[in-house]
C-alpha cells in the first residue's frame, strides 16, 4: 500500500515537472486580453479608421475662431478662457492649450492613425476576394492623412504663394508612426505636394460610393483635392477636380423642404443630407463658437434677401439681453456643432469660381444659379443672378460663397488666399473697449505652433 | 488551559500504553518532541528524574529513552522553550508526543511564513515584520488591511495630492506608478486574487510582512512593493475540541460635514449678484434648456425682466442666506453607522487529523445607510494517514452583498458645477423640493407642453428609486500533499483554485431623474402623440465579472542537521493562470415585477430634447476577457554553522505571457543572498546587558510588473460604429521594443537584540534600495500624434533608504504590568534619472499633482512658486519673474518660470513616521493605547479657486478672507477677487508657497480596554475564558503643525471618518 502511494506520488511529480518544462513556451503564447489585437487584418486597420468620434468629429476650430463670420460681445468675451481670448484677438502667443487637447494635436492624432494603417497595410496580403476592402482601408488612410496635413498647413503656414512656397516654413510631414523620430518642418511647397500626392493616390483606391458618408469616397477625395488647389490658387486643377467630383455627386437640397422654425433646421439630416459628400465636424464647439455666444455679423445677415430661405434657416434672432443680434443655427451637423465636411454646395461654388476666373461667365453663372434656386422661396419667382462680365460674376460668386458657406471652417483660408489675389480684406475686432486689426497678408495669418511642441521638438516657431 | 489539556492528554496516552508492560525490565520509551505549531524540535534534552538516564531528540524530533519501571518524571528541556515535567506511571514503548511551548511571549512567534515556507525567525536573514494575533486584535473592523498601518514596522499610508486617496506602502515607494504600488498579498500560500475585503479578520492567526529582498524575492517579479502574508488559523493535532466565539458592535457618529471649508451662502449670493450685474449670465439666460442657473440668478433675472419686483426678489434671495446645503445632507441623508460582527470557530485534532471550522457574519450599515453583508465559511484540515504523509485541504467561501446608500455630501451636482451652497432638499414641512441641476425651471415649465414625464429632480426622493447592488461570491480552495520521501527530503504539491464572481445590478427606476431625463430626451413629440424611443420603465445595467485562478506548485524540500551543520533548502516550480471574464449590458423599459424589458433601436439617430440635435440611444454592452499566465521556478536555501552563522540564498525566474514581449525578455531571474551572525552565541561574548545579539545583512533583487503593459502595437476594439455598422478601435499600446519589468535591488542590514529576560528587546534596521527601469510617463510632443501627452516607458531610476527601528519594553511587570511597543521609521528617496526631464517647465513642477519625477529629488517632491505677498493697492498676488516682483501671471505660470525660480518646500511623503503603543494590565483589566505620528512632510492647502467659483460654483471659505481694501494685505494672504477671472493668476496663487503647509501630526489611533473572565477567578463560569472589550477608533489628532484646522490625511475635500466605538465579547469554550 505504502509503496504504491510512494510510487504514484513520485511519478506524478516527475510528470508534472517535466510537463511544465515542455509546455512552457506554448502556455505563454496566449494573448493577455482578447480585445487586444496586433493590427494584422483589414478589419483591424479599417476599425481604426472607423472610430468616427475621433476621426470625423474632432476637426480644428482655430480657423473659424480667428475668422470674421462672427463676433463676440464684451461680456461673452470676458467669460472665455485666456487661450480663446488670445485667439479671438489674434494674440502673439498662448493661443493653444499645451498638451493634446488642441487643434495641432488633434490633427496629428489622425495623421498617426493613418500612418499606423499605412505602415501595416502593405504587410497584409491583398486578397482577390477582399481587394476592395484593402483598397478602401489604404485609400481611407491616405485621405485622412492628406486632409489632416491640409488643415495644418492652412492654419500654421502662410497662404500658398508660388514665389516663396519652396522657402516658406511648412509643416512636419510625419509619414510613419514611430514616435522616436524627431519632427522637422518641411517647406510649404513640400507640404502641399504631399497633400496632393496622398489625395491622388487615394482617388485611385477609394470607391465611387462609400458605405456611408462618414467614410471617404472618390468624390470626397476629389473635392478635397479641388479645395487644395483652390487654396494654392491653381484654378485649372481646382476646376478639373471640382468638375470630376460633380460628375460623381452633384445633388443639392431644396431648402423649401426645411422648417425654419426648428431649433436646428438640419437636425434630421445630420447623416442623410443629399449634399453631404463626406461628413466631418469641428471639435466642440469651443465656448466662443457656441451659438449662445457667437453673434453673426449683422451686415452679413442683412445681405440675404428676405426671400432667401437661408436668412431664416441659417440664423436665429436672439432675444432677451441679446435682442438685435443673430445666432447661427444652420450647421449641416444639425446641432450646435459646426459641420466642416465636403458638401456639394462647396464644389458647385468652387467650379463656378474657376469658370469665372477663366472668363467663362455663362458657365459660372449657370453653376451659381443652379445652387441658389434651391435656396429661394419657391412661392416667389427666382430672378437669376446676372453679370456684365466674368469679373463681376466672380465678385458675385465670392459674395455668394461667403453667404452659402458661413461657419463652415472655410472663411479663414478664403481671407488668406483672396488677400493674395488683392482682395484687401482687413479684419477688425472691437471688444472690451479695445480695437484689434489684422491687415492683409499679416504674419499673424500663420498661427503660432503650440509652445510645448516648439520646446519639446526644437522646431522653428512662426513669427508673429 | 491548553497546557492542562495537553498534559491530561499525554498522561492519558501514557497511562493507556503503560498497561501490560513487563515491570522487571528496563523499558524503552519512544516519542517525538514538537513545538506548538507542530514543528519537530531537534536537540531537546530528555532526562529521567529518578534514574538519570538521558536522551536527545533527532532532526525529526524523534527520541528514544531507556527508563526503569515505576513512577518517574521525565524532564524535557530545550533552549527557547519552557521546561516540561512529565509524570510517568506505567509506560510502554508506544510513541509519545511531547508538545513544548516557547519560553516567552516574544519567542512564541518566532516562526515567520513567507507563503512558501515557514522559517524560525532566529535563523532568517531577511527582514520580516510580524503582527501577532494579540496585536492584530487590538483593533476591530470588517477588513484585514486597514488596521495594519498603525501597528506595522515600516508600513504607512499617505494621501495622494491629486485624488486625496490614501496609498499604503511598505518601506516607501518602489515604483513611480501609483496603480502598481500595492504590496503583494498572500493568503497562506498563494497570491490572493479576489477582493481583499472577502477575508474575515477573525480567521487571521497572524500576518507577516516581507520587507527586503531576502524575505520577498521568493515571490519574484511581483514582490518589489513588499509582500503581506496572511496566515489563517489552523487546527492542531492532538487537541480537544475548542470553540471560540467573537462578537462586536461598532457605532460611529455622523461625520462632521462642516469640516470641509465651503464658501458661505451669503458670500456666494453676493457674488452671484455681482456676476449678474456684470452680465456674466447674459449668454446663458436666453438658453434655459442649456443652463439650469441657480435660484438666485433666476430671481434676479425675473426682477430684471419685470416679472417680479426688486423687493420680492430681494426677499426671496435673503431667505437663502441662512441656508446651508450641508445641513440638508446631514439632516436627510446621514445617520450613525452601525457595524455588527459575529464569528465562531471550532477546532480540534486527533492523532492524525487536525481541523478547524469557522464561520463569520458581518452586517454593516454606513453613515449613508449603505449596506454591507458578508458571510464567511472556512474549513481547513490536515490529515496524517500514516507517518511521512500529510494531506491538507482547505476551503474558504465568502459571499458579500453591498447596497449603495444615500447621496454623499457634494455628490449632487449641477450641469458644469456644484449646486448652490444654499440649496434646500425639503421645505419646512419635509416635503421634497426640486433642485434644478440640468435645465432651467423656465424651460421645464413649457417643455413638451405638459406631455412629457415630470422632468424635475427631487434629491430627497431620488435615491429611493435607484438600487445599486454588488454581490461577490468567492471560493478559495487548496489541496496540498506533503510526503517525506526519505530522511531529510520531502515533497510538497499544492493546488489552489480560486474563483470570484462579482455581479452588479444597477437599477434606475422610472421614478429616478436619470431615467425620466433619458426617456424625455428621446421622446418624439408629434401632434397628438408622444413616441417613446426609450420606453417608459426602469433602466437596468447588469454587469458580471468572473475571475478564475489556478495555481499548481510542486516543491522539493531538504533539511539536514549533522554535528554543527544545518541545511534547509527547497526548490520548486509554479504554474499559474488567472482568467478574468466580464460582460455588461443594459436593458430599457425594465419591469421589476414581471421581469420584462423592451427592445430599443440602437442603430438610428433621433432628435434629442431639449437641443434637438441627433443622437443614438446610449448603449452600454460589452465583453472582455483577460488572461494572465505565469511560469516560475524558484529555489531557496540556508546553511547554518554552529547555530550562529547563517548563509542564505534564493533565486526565482518568472515568465509571463505579457503580450508580444520577446521570449528573452519574458525571463527575469531575481536573486537574493544574506548572512546572519548571532554574536551572543560566541564563546567570547560576555555582555550581559545585550543577552541576545544578532547581526544580519542581505542583498538581492525583486521585480514589479504592470500586466496592462505590452510591447507591441495593439489596438483595442471599443464598440460598433452605428453608422457603418462596423467595429471601431483605438490604438492601445504603441510599439516599444524596450519595454521591461521594473527591477528593485535592496541592501538590508539589521541588528536584533534582547536583554536577559527580554524586558527590553528590539531591532534596528537600515536599508538602501535602488529601483531601475521604472515605468514613468515621459512627455511626448503632440506632433507624434499618439493622442496622449505622455508615454509610459522604462525611463526611471530611483533610490531610497531608511531606518526601521522597533523597541519593546516591559516597564513594570508586577501585578500591574506596563509594556511599550515603539516603532520609528524614516524614509528618504530620490529620483536618479528620468528620460526627457529637461523639457519640464517650472510651471509643470509647481502645478504637478502627483509624481513630479525630478532628477535629484523625491518623486513626491513639492515645489511652489515664490510668493511676494499681495499688492497693497489691488490685492493681486505677486510672484517673481526674472527675480523681479511680477504680476505677469501668464509668464510666471508658463514659460517664464525656470526650475531655479521655484521654492523648494519638501517631501509630500512623510520622512519620519511610526507609532507608539502602550499596554497596561492590572488583574483582569487591560488597556492598550496606540498613537501614530508622521513628521517632516508637506501638503498643499486648499484655498479659493476663483475659476471654479465663477464657472463651477465651487467656493472655499477663504473667499471671506480675501483682500478687499488696502490694508487687508497685512492680515490676509488671500488675493482679491477680480472679474473676469484670470486663470493664470488663479493657478499662480493655488500653486504658490503661501499654501504650502506642514503636514506633521500625531494621531490617537485607537484605545482598547478589555476585561478577562476566566475560571480561575470566576469558578462558576460556563466557559473557560471570556474577554469583554471596548475599542474606540478614529479618535482624531492630538497635535498638528498646521493652524488651519486641517487633518493632513483628509485634505482635498475629504471628510475624516467619525469617531467610533466598538463593544465586543470573545468567548472560549
């Protein structure tokens, strides 16, 4: 009896100990968290890009905050934090909170996301049965990277000028996700070249129609490329891609179908607006851009005809202590968040502008009237806009662009590029008994890079 | 009592076996000498009183002695044990078991457990702190750990500046990461992976702290923060059935809610009036759906719009001035807390079976009427079927149920801030009053045209509609076999299975504001009907978490004694796996009575009231599974020569499945070595004053891991994108091939000494530790785009050193006995290296709320902006910029302040700490008083934060001390209030040296008074012994360095627990 037990125990121990040794490696190969995955499939990579709350709804607001679509009362201005106050008055420094909760960090967060995908996608075999998925993920990443770079170069560099672009300081072009690599600034020319290259490649990869407008499509990439060329004042190329884009999608929403009485007239259309090509919105909104504070320039409000539906659909007449001022309620996001994706109305206006600049008055006005009739009260006859020549047509198109694309995050870059064309737009702020002026082509049109980024990376700061 | 039983038992055996003995011949008596904890005693001398024959016991405690027949007395003696006299009548050669007791109280506890083995303390080279049963039970409580900080040499806690939570550490910090700074907890032999509150303190026999590398490195990569070994009570062989009962009742007062320094209602109202006149609310008033605004602001607005007259408004406002929301909390939500504890244990042992069966029941009701019920059941037995084989099995089962109570002070908040300090929860008749925390009453008056559910919030009733319950079930079972293969060698195999199931049921009834709010928000109002996209009914959130861990350990032990040599060694391996699964989900439209729910549409957006923006119905469902595997090999040995020189060594290798780490990096050998020299045992040693003197020195390595850290890029799936219906994810870990485990080395030197009769004894230890490869957050430039401002890397190096001194004295030892236990600890540490520190701005250091990680300073160093007083003309705080007095706060709190401009304050961790316990006894009374002290450290005092005051309605009573007119600067240091608020000015003041406050204090921790009843005194007692005890806890501070009435352990708006008193009775049958 005793020896049987003895032998059993000894054998047991030998088996146990030896089995540890042999199975050890396999035993330790188990992954610790089943929700953790090394990105190794198309689904893994696509899932990074489908994080729509991070990818689509955290666009920079510095441009809109610095531009002149709105103004603040002194009371509201004084209630803001310092960073926003500095940005509103085009201050010298401290325009961005340090850390990751600022426009710079949010843009580069998407750059990193895109780079994580681009680094890994070439390691994944492109299978014939999932070729579309592979193309979509790569095209999506390229689109996202280009779009983020475009924001950064529009905010933190001077307006594109062919004469000086190769020497003007551009932006850090981070092309892989390795955080050990230092950041350095490329030139403005290199920055735009990178945006264009990424977008062109994405056009070849993205589908004509995406699963949802929260994901980019060919039209989205073409629209973004047209926007890029417009900002570079390369109107031929802008025309080319705006035109290609409209061939894929040109729908316009008839505003007669909307209710101007709604708190937010586009609330039911956040993801189903026929004009939406790709859906993005600005972070927040920050306190200053909240409709409870941001007041619309009354001159701008008065410039809408009373039969122009946009007057009532875009704007709310403030009451109480704010009587006599107007608030914006016409965001395509359908709430107080500002939509800044690509929509067909922007493309129609880009093509109209390019036609006008190339002297084609008729085509320019045709595009403009196609858009505006959808904004006109259909119980009153629409009188098409006319012009003596292409020059006048261009002025009218730019005026309508201002009115149509109010609070869309486009005004700041429009001021920058139009001043390069000699528009001579001078910005004025009056707040707290003090006046602030921003003259055309001022160095302050290139915002200061967040101070902590400069001190950690040693990059060159913009002169102010 | 026990002694008497043993003697009786032995005599019984002896008597039994003596019959039938041939009286004519010398007889041989065989037996075994054991200590009370069943360890064999080697070298015990046995002698016959009448005939002078002698023998001694061998390694296993076995002996054999020749005796002459007839009545005799056997005398058994051994150093360190009480001499034993055993009357012999007629004896046989049957095996006699002699149990010897240690010779003094202090020596009684000399066995220390590492969880892997038990070693006699006098042969251990490592640093151990022992909490014996008596000391442990001087305090009363539901949990095991709370009471240890005040009685353990080298274990303390300090509040973290950012959260106010207390962090308990052994010998200071060994890591820079708070989340992995906790000591490893071992229950008997295995890491306890369940909720530590499961363990019933009545099941605890003693607790051992493993403080240095030699003691703890046997636990390898998890031991760097120190190890706490909890040893449970065990049954003993050859012991009659023993029954012990313990019951106590603890009652605590309501906590002092007025301890927190809040702005007075009057001051707050005046401020609101001022802000109103400045137009601060102008951007909010037109949007009643966004901004609830306070009652005063709403009255001012009504007066402003002519709805009510100014005098009506003033009357309404002035009525608020005398109100204080804390009174409301105190009146309606707080009560005395009552904790009840009942425990019973039965134990016993026969020749080959020792067993204990215990049960416990705890029933607590907190000051907020939160309930906690716990049931414990434990069965532990050791079976010795035949010589050399020992089978141990134990099952420990715990079930607990926690039910959340009423809202705690400050927990009711409004959109973007606190509710006004004059808020009332009930009218004078006790009827609930609504509090507007989310929407303005003027919005609710018209919202939905009366077709929505009541949208008001009544704090007085709301909690009654919410039920939040957590049930925990835990089973911890161990099966162990120990087999002596042949002399000196034994094999141990132990298997442990632990499973814990935690179930949380959070039901927000339809009557609760949260549920009504959600239902209303998603109501679609159409002419003539209301469509509820979220159905009416309760919202139920259920979550389940299952942890299963299994360990299998096999170990070979070797022990041999020959001549003057002794070797004790072991080698073993352990394989373990811990699997955690969890899932959580929500149901809407839940009906408690018939257990039904209603499906909702998670895939479409709906306009949400009141903003009419579109949104998805909140979905909270998910699954998770974690799996941690370890494979470890370890060995440990000690060699003792001439009982005075001991050399020890240990080594352990751990491997884990930390995801993606290269196999090479998975292995981390950790080792230690130690020596000890008992000088007092040397022939030349003659010092009588230090009758016992031993020197020890150890050195070795321990590790620390963070299971959440992996080295490869990984993504984590978070949810389904409701638009594309595809899963989405975030990058969870960024590729970092350099990721390693933290490594801590420690050098420990110690002196242990005692006077001849142990009237005085103590230990003096000095340690130095070096911590390398510490995980530390290093700043990452945001262009890297990782989405975090910092990145955790193996970037830190730190060193620490300190003294652990312990003194025991018996000051008076007559009828009246007075003994003192004194603990004195010092600790000092500094960061040696941290990557990327040069870019830290001075302002980051002054504003830091946690580890600053500054090379050359303690990780918890406290620096502040230099203070140049208040500006006599304006009351502005003044600092320094380029050594000039300055008010350029933007520059001071950002780039303008260099590190050298900061004022060094000191450490936020106590540099000196410890406790003093005095025990008095007279006849059957005894009294124990414990005082703890913490010295030489600082905390940042809270003061008025004007930004929080204006934006979030969170005010501090320092507001009333603010500078208001020239001359005030002579009597106050609180800056004037300015509007608009300047954030930089604010943060300069809050992080300036003027608020740095000395935290030193002495606290009366507990008083224990007890009265013993026993049969010797009270002959008619129905039980052998009973102790009646009264313990009072949280008695407060005796002395503190600060003059502001602040208890440094409860800063940051934490309220100290109220004084409590416990009455209890312990009975042995």
